[in-house]
C-alpha cells in the first residue's frame, strides 16, 4: 500500500524534475503531444497513477496532450472468459463481428474509463472517446484476412481542438467507423500515428516496454533520421515488434508530425523527462 510519505516523495521528485525543466517549458507551450499509452504501465495501478499525474502536469504547463491507448491483454482476457477464439496474422488480431463487440466493450469501456478516472483523480479533466465519435477516424478494411481491422483514411479532429480550448484531455480508444457504419478495430500505434499526423503534432510519444531503438551492439540510439531507420530495418537490426513502431513513426513524420519518440513507459516520469529535460528519453526520430 502506498503511504502518504511515499506519495510526498513522488511529488517532490516530480517537482524537482519540473524545476530543472523550467528552461524547456516555454518551448512546448501550446504544443500538441500525442501519447500512445500501453504496455506494463496500463496493468499497474501505481504506474497508471504516475502516468496520469505526468499528463495532468503537462496540461498545466500549457501542453495539449492527447492519449491514445491499447488494451490487448485485457481483450485477450475477456475473449478467453467468453470462450471466443482469437487468431493473429502478422501481429494483428483477426476481428470478426463477435470479436469486435468484445474489443469495443473492453477498449471503450473498461480500459478507456480507467485512464480517464486516473487523470481526473490527479486533478485533470479527462474525457474518453473513440475514433467513432464525431467521425474522428473513418476507416477502410486493412486486409480481407483480418476482417474488421481498419486503416484510418479520413480524419476529422474538430472535436479534439474543441477539447483543447475547453482544457480537456482527450483519451481515445483505437476504434473507427466504416463508411457503411461498421465498427473497425485499429492497431493502437496506427491510430496514434494517424491522429498525430492529422493534428500536425509537435511530438508523438510511443510508450513501450523497451528503452528505445537499439543498434547492432544492443545500445539505445538516442536520435535517428528516417533514412537510418529504413537502413537498420533493411539490415535486420530493427526487427520483430519494433518494426511496426518505427513504421508508425515514419508514417507520422510523413504526415507532418515534427518528431516521434519511442521510449520506455515503465520509467517513472518518462513523458516529462522526454519533453522537459535536455537529455530527453528513448529514441528521437526525425525526418530526413
């Protein structure tokens, strides 16, 4: 159980981080930062609290954060309980009509509202929505083999700008609407990249369970250009689960995002360290 002393130490540490960050705060005033939230932190109450506190602090110093979340483990758990078999093709979940109902229930219900509640408990004004709301993400099928898995093809960010003006932090479940009213499941990284691109965000932060993009020697590379990413992927240095994240990064940059950072979401205050310290955190990716 967390004691008051523990929480006080957390606040002191966070305040110290912010005091060191003062020279960097003005640089991000008014900036839009999209954060893809997933991995370890989503399943840990204390990590969720720290994340929510960081997001609220970002908003309080003038940043406009947008949270896009995943929820794969929670979806798997519910599908198992309901005895609905789930298969994957190239890392993406095959989504039939029965599966998409569960996906929407878990993402828009359980996961989304848990994040919103955490933000509100830390003094923020979080509001949950999905890509179906206000036609935020209109999708077309990603691949016929995957069923109701969608790729965003039209974006309408009007609702998000209205939220920024009202001092609201949007928390978005990665679901979209088809042209015929279907519900589409969207990969969380893909959804975050599409939203960041449509907003022309200053930063897209992809929180993962690794420290960043690693070179052939296993060392984290702190800054990369798009051409380096493509070459490292061709050489097999970037492989496995890092490929879709770097692909999302490159796509977001092509859409107008200033820079993408792949960083370890398990590290306390990871988002604050990235934005408000000289050394940053994780791997910063820019265009050529």
